[in-house]
C-alpha cells in the first residue's frame, strides 16, 4: 500500500509541474501573440515587444521550459528512487 501512495505522489507532482509549464507555454504562445499589437508600445532592444517575443523571446522561453522540466524530473526521479541512471545531475 505504501508503494502505491508513493507512486501517486510522484505522478501528482509530475502532473502539477506539467500543468504549470503548459500554462506558461500557452501564455507565451497564444496570449502574447493575441496582444502583439498592444505590446508594440513597449520596446526591447529597439524592437516592439510583440515582434521580440515572436522572434527571440518565445523560443528562449521554450528552451527554458524544457531545461526546467528535465532538471526537476531528474531531481524527482532521484527523490522517489526511480532514476534510470545513478549518476544523474
């Protein structure tokens, strides 16, 4: 019974992280794009914010989402003893 609860806790934390990162992805992909014209009033490095987010900001955030997910899941795998490789960092 204890193993089943530990397994549920692991997946609950995984699902919470996934939901949070998907929310960030949705905001960056759709919400920022929807308001791109309104964001044109703000500039980043001389470019309108809407253009900057589409050209460089969004891809950078996507890479950070992937990095954070991999880092957190490695930590979670070690914490719950399901790491595939013992030397994960």
